[in-house]
C-alpha cells in the first residue's frame, strides 16, 4: 500500500485544555526586541509564566514543547 490516509497515522490531538490559543499582547518595543533575540516570543512568555510565574499548570502539561 502506498500513500493515502491510514487508520492510526498522523499526529494525535492534544486535549482541549492543552491547546494553544492566540492572545494579542501589547509590549514596549525594548521588551519585544529582547524577547526576539532570545527566541520565539510566544514560547518564551509561556515558559516564564508556567515555570517561574504564580500559575499552576495541569499535571499533564509538558514543559519541553
């Protein structure tokens, strides 16, 4: 069998509570430039809030993604 859709193939969907949602955020230009120099802004902010902030992530939250 070649090509085409096969049962069980593809990426598994994440649970609803782990899906990412777009949020618009206004930041000063100096913050944006520093965040951009350190990598992807969205992932950096997520890491800062989840690891070092006062939020309590769910037990199945993966910090490595």
